[in-house]
C-alpha cells in the first residue's frame, strides 16, 4: 500500500511539473487583465481626445476665420450702402454734409476689401467673387457716383438729367449689390460647411466614445466571465472535492485546475488525501489483525475445546467398545459446521476486498458478507446523515467490526431465524443496534471474546455498549454508542 501511495505521489508530482508551464499564475492573469484594460482605455482615450481636438479646431476656425469673414462681408455691404446713401443724398440736396457717409463708407470699403483679400487669399472662388465686387464698385464709382457728385458740385442739374443720372447709378449699384449678395452667400456657405464639419467631428467623437464604453463594458463582462471560469469555478470545485475528502471519502481525487496557485493547493491536498488514505488502510489492516486474533481466541475458547472433548469421548467409547457412536458423529458434524463458519468469516476478514470508504456501503458489504453464515438476510436500516457525517476513521473501522462481531455471534449462538441491524447517526453520536429472535443470552452463556470485544471497542472510543435480552419477546439486542468526535 505504501508503494502504491508513493507511486501515486510520484505520478502526481510529475504530472504537476508537466502542467506548470501550461498554467498561468493568478498574478500573471491579473497583470494580463490590467494590461488589456490599460491598452483599451488608452486607445479609447486617445481617440476621444483626438475627436474632441478636431471639434475644438473646427470651432476655433469657425470663430476665428469664418465668422469674421461673414462679419466683414456684412460690414462691406453696409459700407457700400452708406456710400450710395451719401451719394444720393448729396445729389438731392447738394449739401456737402451729405457726403460724409459716402466718404466714410469708401474708407471702410477699402479697408474691408483689403482684409477680405487677406482672409480669402487661399479660396479661389472667394477671390473671384471679391474681384467681381471690386470691379463693380469701381465701375459704380467711376461711371456714376464720382461724375454725378462732381456735376452736382458744379451747380444745379436739370430734373430730366438728374433722373437719368439716378437711373444709371441705380443700375450700376444694383450690379454691385448682386456681387455683394453672391459674396455674402459664399460666406454663408463657408459657415454652413464649417458647422457641418463641426457636427461631423462631434458625431465621430461621440461614436468613438460610445464604442469605447461598449468595448470597456465587454471587457468588464469578459473579465467577470474569465474570473468565474478561471478562478471562482475551480475554487468551488476544489472546495467540493476537499469537503468530500473531509467527510471521509478518501477515494475522491482532487483535480488541480485553475490558476497555478489553486492548482498547487489542489496538488498539496491530493498528497494529503493519499496520505490519509494510506493511514486509513493501515488502521483497517490493524483492525483486521485484531479480528484475526479474536477468531483465534474463539477457536481456542470453543471449537478446540469441543474437539478435545470429542477426542476424550471417542477414546472412552473405544475403550468400552461401544458401537453406538451416533452422538459423537453428530458432534463431529457440528464441529465441522463451526469450523466452516470460522473459516468463512476468516476469509471474509483477511481477503479484504475493495473496501468502500463510505459508511453506508461498508455496512452493506458487512451485512451481505454474513448472509452465508446466518442462513438468512438480516434487515438493515439507516437513520440520519450516514455518509455526510464527519465520522472518525477509528469509529468507522470499529463500527464495521462491531456489526460483523454481532452478526457472527447471532450465527453461532442465537439459533435465530431473523436479525435486524440499525445504524443511526445523530448530531453527536454513532449508534449501532443489532437484535435477533433467537434464544437470547443468559449469565451462563459463554461467547468467547465477543462481548468483551464489542465493549472494548466502544470504551476505547469514549462510548458504551450493552448486550441484553429483548423484553418482551425472544432474542437478544446489542446496543453500541460512540461519539462522532473525540473529546
């Protein structure tokens, strides 16, 4: 058994060495998750910052270039309108004060044309429109405004001639107004296009931010799932397996899964399980040797004494030459049956088939093993959490021996036709009751070491045992009680 455990430990260690390079440690998994989160967060942050910067640049361009161009175009329209108003007023009144709007508008128009020329220097269409405005303005001033002002300064103008001048001036200024309207439309288009760029940049920034939030949410969910699969589930499985071993199921293997730390813990528990199983097997083997000693004592107490008495009887009969030996033959048959019982029980004891480490299965094995000696099948009943209780290995082995001992006594002494076995587990005790419908026991009954063995096992575990006759009714009862845990 020790060699098997050593071999199992060796195989477990070699398998563990082979799996170490495939299993990531909890620290590695943690750093991996942090690295992934950091990379995604930085990427999303960079994209979001880039989008916001694009929006900011577009807004700055709108405020710093497009809006000023619109304002200058509108101011240019007002300047030319002021010039026309001043020119027409002077033509009507001849008052030099009426020319102040004309002169101020001319000065403003020159300044604004220069500013717009600088602002729209890189816009081919804008330059074309601005050149059209300049040409129309020069034509209006040179053909209509300046000559008419000069004529009015020279003196009064005939109504017919003045009407013709006004009509000519209006036609030329309407042409200028059309060019100004086209330039204003272009500035509005610039503003509309810039607003669309701002809106597009804003949508892109929002989209990038939304995608970033979704990606981070997916990563969080993925991290939770990964933690569940890689850490929580292996730990839960390990806990279930360790509880099974703690409850006495030493045949339950401990599987090393999950991160390297939990796998190492599982392998350590597996080695402990193998050691416990080896210790339990040694304890059971010790119980088997005690059982062999008990059987040897029973052979000496009863069977050998009867054989000795039979020998004396046969010797006496031979000396008297008594032909009636039927009684001795019957006694010989009885001795042979007893020997067969003892040999059968010994075989059941020392052959040690594959033993179940669970109390319920082990008790069933013992009861089924006694059927041949009893000649009938005892009734078996379990009460309480038999397999879930934390029963000491010593109490486990002793309980099996007590059931075997009690049924062996029923088979040899009780002359019973039925027997009952009850195994009960309470919150603090393990109770075994075995009774039959046989002849019962008396103070003069001699059962070899049977009673003494049952009581000794109970007292060794801090419990008690009673063997008495049933009342009322025929038969005897064995009551054996030990605490689940040692004090």
